[in-house]
């Protein structure tokens, strides 16, 4: 069953209250059963914010190597519908055993391991808004070169905290300065020209005090 067909199928089954034996094998139940069933058809658990990345990608680590024997089970991703929780069809929202809401997503296979991890890290961190984008570059340079006390208050402090959180998360997941500035900050803010040494600022952010912010965690399927 194709992933886009599953959305319609799940929605119809729930709305009509007519869950056939075939539907029962697909509809989410406990986590272990859901992972096994989704893993047979290439469906992942696309979380709305909080949720286990390992759980999210677990079906794909089953499905993708089965489709491409010998492929790296870490080189997978989960493509969600890209719709906010308050706007998506409620009939295709489910909860895992820990109570975190998700909707079926589509497993992405044949990704490089680094690209797969980068995508989920950026998804986990979220995009920077316009207010933070306006001050983030000057704020992070000030932090690294002069220290936290020299950073202006307000949005600059918030931007520094977000940048430190991001850098520590990138470091934990084995990602580099070019990805941090180019793929996350750069793409979030539409900035692609940096007037400082990327590695120096990135390393400074990664080494910043944990009192400012900490990593949001490891996003590699097999651990960091």
C-alpha cells in the first residue's frame, strides 16, 4: 500500500467505524505492533514536536533495508505531511505508548546517513523566526568573542540560547559548522554570506556553558 493511500485508508476506516481485518493490521496499536506493521509498508511515525526519533524512524529501518538489501539502516528519513497539529485531519492523529501524538509519514530511503541525521536534527530544532534571524549572527559572534555579559538583552539573548542549543545538538550528532550555518541558520534566515570563520564560531557555541542551553539529544538511529 502506498503511503499517500494509507492516509485516506486510515481516515476512512476511523470515520466510518468499519475496521476490516485488513485495516486492523495497519491501524496503530501498541508501539511494537505499529513499528512492525508500518515497517512492512514504508510508513513512519511523524511526530508533532515531542516524540522519540528512534520510534519515528524505527519502521523505516525495517522497510528500507528490505527494499535495498545491504543499505545503511541509518540512512533513512521520515517525511511527514507538513501540516500543523491543529490543522490536520484528526482521524489520522494517533498517540504512541507514551502519549505523544503523531500521524503516518512516508519512509525515505537511500539517503546518506549524514543527510538523514541532518534533516531530523533540523526538524527537531525548528526554524528561526524573523526576530531571531535579525540578530543571531551578531549575537553569536559577540558571545564567542566577548562572552555572555557582552550580549545585549532581549532577542539577542534568546538567539544565543537557540544557537548554543543548535550547535551542541549538531556536535552530538556528528554534524559540522558548514551544515549548522548553511543548512540550518542560513536556510532559516535566508543568509548565505558569513563574515566570520564558521568553525571558530561553531566551536565556540558548542563549547559554551550548559547553563545557556544544552543539546536536544541524539538523533541517530543507532546512538551517538
